[in-house]
C-alpha cells in the first residue's frame, strides 16, 4: 500500500515540475496574466481525475523491469504518464463543450466557469500542445523519441475519429435509432476509448523498456478489447452510477448517444417498447428521460450488464493467460484488476 502512495506522491511532484517548465517555456513570452491563466487551467483540468492512465505507465514499466526503478526511470515514466493525463484533459475539455455537459470530476466543467466560456476551446488546444513540449524537453535525446511521437499522433487520430463517428451518428435533426447497433457501438468505443485509455499507457512503458511495438500486437488487441469493456461500464454508469461517486451527471439519454444500454434495449424490446424508445430517446424533457429509464428497468438491463461483465472478464483472463510473456501478462492483469466491477 505504501508503495502505491509513494508512487502517487512522486507522480504529483513530477506534475508540479512539468507545470513549472510549461509556464516558463522560453518559446513564449508569458506575462503575469497568461502564466496565471495556464497555471489555474492546468490545476483545474489535468490532475483532478483518478490518474489511472498516467499511473499505469509507471506500474507497467515496473512490472516489465521486474526491479526498482532508478530516479531517472521513475521521472521519465511519470512524465509519460502525465502526457496521457494531458491528452485526457484536452479531450475532456472539448468533449464537455460538444456534449453540453455540466459537471466533470465532481466540479463544474471548465467551460461552465463564468470567466472561461468558449476560451476553453483554445485551452483545449494549449493542453494538446503541451504534450509535445513535454516530450521534446525530456525525450528528444532518447532512441525511442520518434516512436513516442508517432504513438501519440496515431492514438490522438484514432480517438478523435472515434469521437467523430459517435457525434455524426447522433446528429441532431437526423435522430434515427435504427442506425444504432452493437457493431456501430463497438466501432465507436474501440476508437474513442480503447486506444488512449488502455493501449497507450502500456505502449509507452514498452517503448521505454526498449521494445518494438510491432512485436506486441497480441497485447494491443487485449488492451483495446479491455477498452471496449471499460466504455460499456461507462455507458452503464452514465445511467446507473451515483453522481456523488462518479463525479458527473449522466447525459447519454438526452444526448441521443449510441450507448450500450440503448443498443441492448433495442435488441431486447418488442415493437411497442421500440416505439417508446423512438419517441423518447434523445429528448431533453425529464418525462422522456424517466420513460427511457423505466423501460431499461423493465428490460432488466442491470442484470444483462452484470452477465456481460462476468463473461467479458472470463474472456479477457483467457486471452491474457495465452500471452507468452509472464511480465506482459502481469501488466495486463493489473489493468483488468483496476477496472473490474468499478463504480466510477
């Protein structure tokens, strides 16, 4: 337990170092106001989540190395972890504007603050640019620097493209539930969440460890599958999670999202129930939202989800145990352990 507390406190120290470097970046002439703005914007958006993605880089690297890390290795693993947290912050700041969300991580979304508003769009771009400033400063001399840049660019492309599929599938004025299916849902979540939340942290650790990512396609497939499972959990918690635990109020029903719950509901509904879904899903009025939630209850979707979770866990364990490397198995199992039956 104390080891994970030590890692977390070291991780937070590295955040402060990186933030200091960024707000004193010699490539830009900061004045007091701009430095203060970036300082506050970073504190509000970057370190307030669970930090699972970032800490996973450190944990994965430790498992691959199999012994204590040097100070330098620990710093670099933390810095890469923070690059993923910066990427996550950039996605979320912009995502919340698009989704017209109200809360994130138990506080108002950044753009909802009166002084911020649409400045948040530029802040999202600043967050995105910080990733490459961190990579340049700390990894430019490393032999895997080009691979890191390639990895972050690739994953950002996959994630934003996944987000695009989700958004154009739910276009206002073209609300057509018949477009929603498990295969469309799978395609969205694989790209929207699987690559950056699961594959990216492990890929960063593998590159640091001197591995060639082309040799780890099997691990990548398992991690992307894990990401799909994670997003299904997210869809479930959007409706059934307690906001005081999840830190956010769900908006998937009124937002006409291609959620796993609505896809399963369409699969299990009779004609009358489908009609109710078509009439009420994607509407912002509270009565319509309640009708959809009542139908989910009638269809026993909580039990359907529990069955899915159990089956998925067994399938993932089987895939992990088929991997030839015990060290990689340990990395994959530690990931699965963090998300199985999560409540937030």
